[in-house]
C-alpha cells in the first residue's frame, strides 16, 4: 500500500509544475479606463472604496459586457408591449406639452406618495396591481417581466452612466405605472409609491426596517416573500433573493442635500459633476444595499423594490429641477456638454434617441411630466410640536430641536397595533375610528427572529447567463488576510507586569509590540455612515466574483477575528464552471462598511503573494485548482491523504488572497482612456428617431441601406442590442470558438455605424464607439467622424 501513496505523492508533486488552472490575469482595458476616470474624481479617503469599485465595475459590465449568449432576443410580444407603452407616454407628453398646450390633460394629475404614507387600501391596491401584471401572460413570460427586461442590453448603456439616466427612467416609470393601470378598471388610478431610503439611513440598524418584511416590500434576507411579493416571487433569474445591508449605503440626508442644492444639470451628472452631488452615483448604493437581483443591472427591475427606489430618485431629481427653476435655470434646455462620466457619450447626447418611442434625450427634460401628468407628495416629516409622521410604519425621532421621521421596525409596528386594539377595547363604548389592526395579528404577533450580522446566511441566486442552477458553478478557495481595523480599539484583556495590570494596551494591541507595530499602521479610508458591525470581536469580509466572460455574480463572506493584530481566514467563492470554455472572473472583497481589501495573487510555482488585479482565469486542464462543488474545493486545500487524522493545509491551491489593510492609496489598475473626441457644443450628431434604440432593435431581415449593400441576400446574425452582423450565427460561433485569443475578430454591425461586435474570450460583445466616433471596418477601430444617416434608413424599422 505504501508504494501506492508514494506514487500518488510523486504524481501530486509533478502535477504542481504543470501550468496552474486558476491563474491571475489582467482586467480588461476598458475597466482600467473607468478606474482612471474615478481616480480623477475621488479618492479612497473621500469616498467609500466599495462604492468606487462597484461603480467602475458595473459601468464596465453594462457598457462593454453586453454579453450575447443567444437567448436574449426580445420577443415580438415584448417589443409590442414596450412600443405600446412608450407611445402612450410620448403621446401624453405631446398632447399636454409644447405641441398643443391648450389641450386638456388626460385626467387629474397623479400623486405619488411615500410607500409608508399609503392607506392600507391604497397599499393593497398597488400590491394587487403589481401581482396582476406578474400574472398577466398576454406577453411572455408576463407583462411585468417583459417590461423589466428592457432594463438591459444597449438600454443599459444609454440609460445609465450619464445624464440620460434621469429622462429615461422617468419615461420607464411612467410606462410601468400605465401598465399597472391597464391591469383592470379597479387599478385605473394606481400610482407608484416611492421609497425614501433616508427613512432607513436614519435608523440605528437600517436592516431592521419594516419595509423589508411581509408587511411591505417582502422579506429582506434570503429568498424574499410576503407583502407585495405574496407567497413568493420567481423570476427569470431564479427566485427573488435579497441580502439587505451587506453593502450599501441607503441614501443619506447629506447625499440628497448635496444633490438638491445644485442648480445646473452638469453638477449632478456627467463628466464635470463632483462625485458628492452625482445622483446616479448615490443611487447605486441602494442597488447594492438590497443586493440579490437588485445588485445587477440586467435583473434589478425584477425586484419590485426597483420601481419604488427609482421613483424616489425621480423625486430627488424633481426637487433639484425645482431648485434650478427657482434660480432662473431653464430646466428643459439645461443639459451638460459632457453628459457621460465613463464612455458611451454619444448615447447621452441631447439629440440622441432617448431609448423609447421617437423621443430624444432632451425630450426627457420636458416640464410636462410633472406639470401635467404626475406630482409628488412631500416625504413624511414631523416636528417637536407634532411628533407624528402620519403612518404606523414610521416614528418621529426628536433630538433637541430637531425631529425627523424614521422607519419603524416590524416589532414596533406590531406593538403599535396591539396598543391600538387595547385602546379601542378599553374605550369600546366610544365611537372611535375603526381599528387598523386585525385581531389575528394581536393574537399571534409575528416578531421576526433577530439575527446578528454573522448569523445571517448569504443567499446567492446562482443566476448565470440567465439560468439559476448551482451546478453551473465551481468553487475556488480565497484567503483573507485581515488586520485589526482602526475602530476596534481594545480587546479588553490586559497584560500584567510585575503584578500590576497595564491598561494602555490590551494583550493583542498591534501598537504594543514594536516588531509588528512598524508594519501594521492603519490609514483612515472612508466608510459608510452605518455599517453592520455585528459583534465587535468578529467581522465579515464579503467576497464577490463577477463574471467577465459570463453574466453572473456570486458572493459569500469570510469571518475574521478583529482582536488579533493580523489574522487570516478562508472563504469559498463560486465562479462559472470552465468545463466547456475558460472562465474569466473578477474577484473583489469589501467589508460591510464599504472599505475594500486589496487582491494579491500567488506567483506560479512559489508561495509568494503579490498585488494583482483580482481577475482570474480558470481552465479545465489538469490539475484543477477549483472544486466542481464546495466539497471538492475543501478537499483541494485540506489534504487528508498524508494523514487521515491530521489534515494538512495545502496553500499551493490558494491562488488568490485579499489583504484588508485599511490603507488609502489607490490600488486599482488605471489606464488613460484613448483620446476622447470632443464634439463642439451644440453639434448635432443624430437626428431624431434615427438612432437604433432598444425598442426598435429588431432587424429580422437584412435590410441593407445604401452604405452597406454588401450584405444583400446574406442571412445575417442578429446579436441583439441593435447589432446585425452579415455572417450567419453558425459561422460566427465557429470563428469565435473559445481560443482565448480571439480578440482580433471583429464584426461590423450592418445596421449601425457606431457599433461593432468584438470577440473576446470566445464570446461576441456588442461594442459602442465613443461620442463623435464611428466604426471604421477597414482599420477595425473607432475613428473620429459622424454617422451619415442622411442617405440611409439605418434607423431600424419599428415593430
Ligand atoms: C434572434 O432573432 C434572430 C432574427 O429574428 C433569429 O435568427 C435568432 O435565431 C434569434 N435568436 C434566438 C436565440 O432566438
Ligand atoms: C394584460 O396586460 C396588458 C398590457 O398591459 C393589458 O392591455 C391587458 O388588459 C392585461 N390583461 C388583463 C387580463 O388585465
Ligand atoms: C456632501 O458634500 C460634502 C461637501 O462637498 C462632502 O464633504 C460630503 O462627503 C458629501 N456627502 C456625501 C454623502 O456625498
Ligand atoms: Cu437603477
């Protein structure tokens, strides 16, 4: 038997000299450009690094990573629904807008209220309308999801990362509201309630808000149920999942004041805005705070919380517009010269297509929306004199001369209801208003189990390229190296010298030992106002994998010991299974306070870790350094073969680690973006309605314009997002087989002169040229120049 083990050992040692199958790699250039832009705007001392990191990464994902995994064609039904809804909005803006101002608006102005200010009846009506849309299968899979699907693809590029963000979402929200109203006569006056997340931000423990319970938006940790979601909420991206509070932050009062005190649009969006007053940047925090489907642009609208969050952002934008108008600014024409922060500027140009109907970006600034169609009820307030917020879901917190409304917890709401019934029982002879509490609630008060941060499991949705299945994922071990953080002052266990206890340092204080102190000095990186600290002695480091050549996010946390000067821990993180083609993923680590840990990677054939980008590449070649499931991954790093009773730790297989050192120097790779062509102010690039927008992406037949007649008769491949390539799909997929080296393959999009498709790690990505550039098929590059739409009908036909 011994010979067998020695042979095995020899095999194992040989094997470790073969090329590693989880190996560090570089992040794509386009992502380094984003970090370059962010570095010019802020620093890790100024902005929580997690927010910077997520911002750059997400914009990269939307912009360059419109992954085509064959299955994303919008169905005819979806296109019809979106066209119908957007035409309706366009008409209502026109009818009451500039064209015929004398025409009577189509009904009373809609009033949108904070969700907690709705009466029980209004809440119930809204919930039922949403569920009706979810159950309405006249469009596949249902009208709710069909509309949610439009928050993706090229839409994400033209609707995010720049100033069209506001107008596009304003129209999108109206379409949603109209869709709900269509679900039956009883819903004819439904409006979207907004979610003022300051009400959470002001809580001591925002995750205990009643908003994320079965009373309102459904539960907030794990698979979400209850409230608006009913008994459950399945989506095309798996069951709806949330992990509230694991990143953040909710919108703070300060962030909103920073936006609404501005007067010019260039101060709140685009290249020239400061990060502190960039509303889209602040809005990102809530997507991460809710997590689950909400954290990814492609899936966020599947969570009903999305609509209420965005309605609040629309409200904040409206507050900004009112402030602008008070300061004499014409909010219908005030539009920045540099309307994007990162890339795709041409899609945010004032005369570019808005993305819906025949509207342009500047149409999204029309005053008509809020002068004629809808308006906002102010957010709940209270005062020292009148400490009542007007809702059982809110309480008034009075501090000296200040009073503000804060969300209640479920326990507080239940208590309030019990008190109400007692009051009404005692005073049952008085003709009081009917009790709001139903008796069943009083007999069995459902107070949620209170988890501490570390008791809470993290629930993944396992959604990969639109399909949720754990078997598509494999696990890699990730090591976390963690220092005692700046705010953890003392473990409270003191050394005793000569019989006397010393209180200046506890036994593990890094500062007490010169030999460690010289290496362990902390910086003061910016962090969120509130973070789920949990138990003081232990903390969580969240580790996330983001697909670079697939759509998918996986997250888990490692638990670290805060008492020790420096310590390590291991987590297992899933990435796409590389069995069929290699996997490229970016691994990032943050704490719940928004500070980040720096990636370090093991150099091949050594045990030395060096700073790296955090991107890894996996292939299925032997030896695998990943586990096909969690159990396998455990066995990869714990060696039970040498001695069954004493497992050995096999560091060889831990390729990536994170160094949580609380420093503030910039570590993300940055590269200067290629020269951005600046377009003279006011220069018209696109004419109204001529730019292929997401609604009109269609092109089932190749209808060549005069510019590209070489494709006549060729059955092209529709890559979606408005890009039609002249080669058949079968040919394309053959050419782009997973070689890992296919980046020289590029294809012209027949129906758009500013888009092209680029092969990258075996997949085709639809790409955009920057503003003022067009794609030149001969040089395979974006070159300065305008698209010539005057002789062609390259704008796609409407469905
Ligand atoms: C997308 O649409 C094109 C054109 O209608 C069609 O040829 C292609 O098969 C569709 N793709 C999928 C995955 O349905
Ligand atoms: C389903 O949704 C469509 C589109 O919003 C609407 O026109 C239709 O009336 C709805 N059907 C029902 C049964 O409510
Ligand atoms: C608001 O602006 C101030 C001043 O620019 C800045 O110090 C602060 O960090 C900003 N707050 C947020 C949440 O961005
Ligand atoms: Cu959003």
